């Protein structure tokens, strides 16, 4: 399909769609479901997993809902005006390989959809994210994705309260561009990964992101560099920088530090601390070049006010060569002394049309 990220998440104003303009009251479990009045929406899972012998895997699953029109185009299920796309990937770190698959359909209820009626269910054909426990306090899921060469069957359990990104869940990306955005940074995961007929029982941590909007990217922004990091001390951090076409640092770059959370009275506030563009800096340190000659920054330095981390791809080639070209994969995190302090996921978009530069 060869779509550009900006053509899906920005560029044009679409009359008739709702826009994220001010903070709202989130209501769960209803907000786990669809928001069809907004143009774009996704249910996004990444996971860092290990099998019984310590073999490490990364997993990504994303279901995208894209409204083609703000209202149905007519009567009947084929006229919903909605389209769905799903991406699934597994990274086998020990074997230095990354496998991915995708699907794309119109929003006919027999093909794809998301519902919270009689429990949560999000599906695209036989790729299913199903609610096991769904109420205001608990969101437990099962992900099943039989794909080409691999299959996932994973159970995800919510361990800490939902955190709201940005301004109480309103994530600004520019003037007139924002999304509603919440996360579950440390979901407990167990289940099976099958690759080329070989089964692995795995456990680990997942990160669930939910976001919906009508215009995420403002004019002049080609993409972003996004990081979701899970530290071994049980804290978490999300940070992203917007990739401006003029190469300058964007004032709307932001992030969120989430403290370690334990279900005890003395636990710190699980809502986290919002990071502005003044609170952190992301600097590429190493590049990997794909077969098309595109350079992707797969090593980074993350500088906070009182901390410094180095982020490295565990496999350089974790390219998602789908309808939208992007890099998405498992990363390791070390501190300034070189000690391993965490794992996480990194997403890089927009490099197929704009160089990886950032002026100061």
C-alpha cells in the first residue's frame, strides 16, 4: 500500500470528525472500546518475554481503526465507513531474526471490529484480543494471532492502575493536533510463542497503549521516535520526540515517568510525572542501514536531568515493512556505568521520506 505516516495521522482536516481539544473524563471499561467519531485509533501491545532457558523474545501487536468517512455511507454492514489494519511481529533475539505479518480489511462485523458489549473483544479475522476480566479496575486479556511462520497465544494481566499520558490523557503533538492517550506500562504476560513449528512457553512484561484522535501530526512533522522502557527496579518511562521536517527540536516532545508500584498503602502515586521537552533529550548514537539505503537510528542516548541511559536495539533489523514502513523492536537499556537496567520497545517512523537529522 505504501502509505505515508503523515497521510494517515495528519495533513488534512476532515470535517465531521471529533477532535481531541481538551482533557476529558475517562470511563473504564467503556474507553477500552472504540471511539468511531475520531478518525484514527489503535490498540497497541509490546512485550519483552523469556522462555524457560532464558531465550529472549520481543512481541508487537497493533490493531488500527481508521475511519474513511465520519458517518456510515449507507445501510448494511459494508457501509460502516471504518477500515481495520493489524500488524503482528516477533523478534527472536538469540537467532537475530524478526518476523512480521499484517492484515487489512473493511469494517464488516464478520471481518473486524471492537466491542465492549458482553465483554471486550477486538478482532481482525482470526487475530483476536479478548477480554478475560474487564471492569473499572481490572483489564486482563488474551491475544491470539496465527500468522505466517509464527503464532502467539498470550495472557496479559493488569498489575497497576492505568496511567494517563500528557495533560490528564490529552497528548498534544502541536497546535491543533492532539490525541487521547493512556497506558498500562507493566502487564504481566504468560503464554506460548510458536516459530516455524517450535513452541516456547514464555513469561515477561507487556506494555499496552491506547490512543485515538483525528489529527495526531501537525504540518511539518514527518514522524516520531518513541520509547517505552521497563526498568528492572519496576519503574517505567515513556518518551518521544517529534521529527520535524526542518530538523529543529519540537516544543511538544514529551514523556512520562511512572514509579514502581506495589499494591500497598505506602506505594507512591502510580500516575507518574509528565516530562516536557526541557526535561529530557534523545540523541542518536548508532545507525543501521536497510536494503533500500534508509538509515535508522538503532542506538540512542537518553539524558534526563539527573540520569543518563543508553538504548540499543537487541536486533538491528526489526523493520516493519508493511503498508506503512517503520522500525519497531525490542531494546536493551544500560546506565552511564554500562550496567543493564531495563528492557523496552522503540518505534521509529518517517525515515523513509525524511533524513534522520535533528538540529540544536
